[in-house]
C-alpha cells in the first residue's frame, strides 16, 4: 500500500514539475527520445496503414509528376 502511495506521489510530482521545466525545441532530441518516437511512429503506421487506401491513383501522369 505504501508503494502505491509512493508511485502516485511521484506521478503527481512529475505532472506538476515537468510542465515548468524549460524544454527548448531547438535542441536535438536524445537517443532514447529518438528511438521512442521512431518506434511509436512505426507502430502507428503498421497498425493503421493496412486500413487505408492510397489517396493518389496510380497513373502514368501521376508517376511523371512525382
């Protein structure tokens, strides 16, 4: 029970503290953030791409236009 309380306290602290930190957008993301973003993007595409159709019809004109 104490462990659950500690976890909740840490989560509340993080949710209150993290927004107040200056997070510059001009810095390059770290390796963990990059790997996580790549993983999330790849998984989203893998899960949803099969359900989508190509919005651009394949035709010789479209292929020439790029």
